[in-house]
């Protein structure tokens, strides 16, 4: 069986959007951003899709707003946790 590589978790797009909007790349290195992203994605539910346009069609503006809110919370929690962990390990 061949897994379709077009399949992805829609929350990945929202996490990437959060990183861009909040300019994480100006403060943190890529490896740390990847760790924060993975940690946050593990806190979020999965919403697998083939095409982003599929989500745009099925989501109401309220649903998308709630998903963005969930991402913001997960990213802040992840960032705080990993920064605290890094400080403890210094």
C-alpha cells in the first residue's frame, strides 16, 4: 500500500502560520522552533486533509477561529515549557 504524501494535518498549516505571524525565526533557531511545533502539534487534535482548500470549504469562520485559538494556546504552552526546560538544563 502506498500512502498519499498529499495527506497532512491541517493544524500544521496553522502552527506554521503562528510561527510566521509571531516572527519566531527572529528570536529562536530552527531546531528550537521545530521542537516547539512538534510539542504543540501533540497537544492539538488531528485534522487530516488532502488539500487546504478542503478545510476552507468545510470550516465555518467560527470553527477556524477556534482552531487558531487552540493553536495559540498550544504554542504558548509549548514555548513556555521548552524555555523552562532549557533554562533548567543550563
